[in-house]
C-alpha cells in the first residue's frame, strides 16, 4: 500500500486544490464513476480553458484537472456546481463511492441515494478524504461496502472487506452505511492520541468494533456469515486482477444484464484528451472505471460496434491484446516534484502486451495510485527502476522491459 507521507489529511478536491509541480490540481469526485456526456463536456471545457487540456482518471474512478495555472478557483467551483459536479461545498472531498462499472439501475440508484444522504449529514463532512464507500463488488479496498441481494433478501454490509454478519433490508442500505460512517468517526475520536485513522482498518480492531456498534444502533443482530464468506487476502471484494482494465473488467463490447450492451475502453495511462474526449462527450452516459478506463453503456449491438470502432480510432484501447492492458502509472515528472523519473514516458516506451498481472509504474516510494490487488511494481530509484511483484516483494532484474514482462507472467 502507498506509504503515508503525513498525518495531515490533504486529499485534493475541487475546492481544495493541490499544489503540484505542473500547477494547481483539482480532483472532482464522481460517485460510482457516473457521468453524463454534457458533464464530461464541461470537464473538457475546463481542462482546455484553465489546464493542460486533458482529464486524468484516478484509481478510484474520479477525474483530475492538472496544470490549472490560469484558473480562478471561484470560477472553477461555480462552473462545476452549475454542471451538478459539486453538489456540496462542505462534503466535496468525502463523496468517495465506488460501484461496478456495469452496475444495474438498482445499484446506480443506491449510489445516488448514498451521495445525497452523505451530503445531507453535516457530521459526515469530517470523514477523511480517503474513506471509501462501495455499493456492489469492486476491485478496491473499501471501508464500508454494501452488497445488494436479490429481491426479498437482505443486503450484506462489509467492514474493511470483512463480512462480520450484518444484514439489512434493501430499503435500509443507505441509512446503515451512513450510520456505520458515523460510528467510525466516533471510534476515531475516542482512539489513543496520535496519528488519526484515515481508514477503518487503521483503527485497532476497527472492523469488529464499528460493526458491533453499528449493529446495535440499527437494532439488528449479527448473523454467522456463510463458510468462505469475506474477502481475499487483499481485502477487496472485486472480481480479481485479470481482465483488460487490470480491475477485473474486460475491454471491448460487453453484455449488460438488461439485454443491452456496453463498450469498455482503456485510456492509456489515464490521460484522456483530444478526439477521444470530444467523442465521449457526445454519449448519453459515461462511466469512469477504477482501471482508468471508460464505459459507454446502454447501447444496441450495432451502436456498440460503432462506438468501439470510433474509440479505437481515437486512440483508446478496445481490444484485449492492446499493449496498454493492465498498465497504469502515477503522474511522475514533470507533474510531481517528488518523482525521480518521467514514468509515463518510460512506460510508453517500454510497455508491450503481456497476459498476466497488472503493472503500475511509480516515480517514488510513496506509490501513488498503486492497485490494492497483486501487481507488478515498477519504482523509479536514483539508480534506475526496481521491479518487484506485490505483495510478496520478489525482485526481477535486467532492463525494465524484460524484467516487467517476466514479473507479469509469473
């Protein structure tokens, strides 16, 4: 996991800009990664008017605007708010909600309900900027996860990825998540003085304590989880590490549960701009994925074929054999002053298609944007790149191209 560089929660937002080496950076939260074409067009316009012309996709399916040297923060905030991208000034950094990229209407509605409830609860503005909710199975380590069940069955709540036996009726999913978040803040405040906990797992026995007090507050009882319930060793609830996006989601034309189809595409190194950005701005709906990709959902098969062709022509990866499959990177130079290398340029020069673990290039030991699932870590050091497999730390030597390829295959 990325190393904590400070005990101060300084996660950037749309109002709290980060002073990056290439200029101020704004992070716009997209609960569930959900966007509309018109809202994407607003983001594109802001990037062109004030930034470097690109949108940077994050590992939590949010969007960042970089190089905002000429931006008036007041104007930026006003334009985001007018587009519905900044519904709360007080809660803007805590609207961290993940959902499956191909979420159905029920899950999308829960995401929107949770976002509204979160913004309407004043006390929850105190949540750390890294605290993460999830609705449905996602390839991220969420602090609080709700797994909806078939009609008539209770939903399951997970605490830092652990199934501790809390079940709630479908209509109580959002109130239960909000209650659990409030319990986390209470437990955080009562913890031993020192570095404050940003995430649930940082509290001593945090999952069990928060689950127990949440259950009592809701008037529920814990039930023994079924054998094998819970999560994998990474603490995620996602589908695994394979797939085109490095987050369990394949790329190309994908079926939806409702009979329509979607087009999933990778954005090389998470930098979305040019014709691809213009084209996506014409879609009715767009979903940003944790694998730094995009999905255009709710299409007919013929429309999906047209979209896949157009996105491929615009430079996005829409085939499983693309060299960008599973390849991600932090900002690196020149955007980050702490980076020891231009990792995006080096990844571009080095990457080739390999069917194996995802690989993440980083400019320093902080490991920003690192996947929470097993992956290959390519870290810039003063003497070159160190290639290791995570989480076991096995080292691979040789030039980066061969070392990365060997590490991904094993």
